[in-house]
């Protein structure tokens, strides 16, 4: 069964701290893995996309890793800011065309 | 300029009514999508069109009918609305395997 699981479900951290969000998937065949950020009341915005051969990708303070053997990915946020408060969604693509499976998201709250 | 725009942003209507949501993208993308996000925040794909041709049609009641007059537009028409249709509906577009660009959603509430 094609599934994407994320942990933790929610997370509260102090401004300036680092955090790591996890994603495990059982999607096959695997094409790519994406992390999206969804602010409240807005649509998701892409942070990173990685294919099978890539095991890390950075976008500013966001760094995503991918272990295609264990089917795990993580999103590391460095020096968190209040504006990082959002839902972070892991999305796995089955084909280059775009049959994608969304994870349930991790809700991150950054507090002063 | 808004890349993917959908209207209306809010839609409140009564059970049994028929309503439409419109979506337009100015990114020149070939593929457009409709997603439903329920109260648990899960995003589930409903439909995908590539160059006006339907390529993904998930298990969705046939009360939902997408229409793509051209590759920049993908509208969603819903007949005989039911309470369970209350959700946020997102339109998105993409080119090849690049990440999708999402609109800001249409919040549909059924009374």
C-alpha cells in the first residue's frame, strides 16, 4: 500500500532552535520526494525536491535528506524563526508525471 | 502577479446546490490538478489534466466534474452538494516533474 507517514504530528520549539522532521514512505515505484511548507490559510509551497540519486538538498535554512534504501527522509530547520510556524508536508512522487502521495504533515509552532 | 489563482476564496452554500470553482495559472504549465484537503489536513488528489486531457481521475463521486477549456484553466463543478463536501479545495499546476505550484484554496462550507 502506498503510504507516507510523518512524525512528529506536531512540534513546538523556541525561536532560534533547530529541529528535524521525519518522513517514512512505502510508495513504489519511487520517482521523487518533496517537502512543502503550508502556512495557515495558504496553499503549499515547495521547499525541496529530491530524486532517487540525491541524498541531500538545501534551501536556505532548510535541509532535506533522503535515504532511498530505508525509504526515509528528514527536513532539518536551522535557527528557526517565527515565520517557520506552518505545516510541513512530505510528498512522494510515483512517476515523473505526477502521481503523488501526500503525508499528513507536521505542524510546527515556533514561539518567542 | 498571482501564479495560480482560484475563485472564489470562500464558498458557503446549502446542501443540494450546484457550484463551480475556477482556477487559472499564468505559468505556462502543461499540467493542472484539483486537490481536496479535509479537516485533518490531508491533501488528496482528485483530478489531473495535461494539455486539457484528463490523466488522473481518483475515486471521486461523479457529482464532481472538472472542465479544462484550455491548458491555463481547470474548473471544478460540483452537483448536488453534500455535507461531506465541506473542505478546502486546492488547484495546482506543474511542468514535467517540477514541483507543483498551488493556489491559496477555496474554502467550501455546506450548510
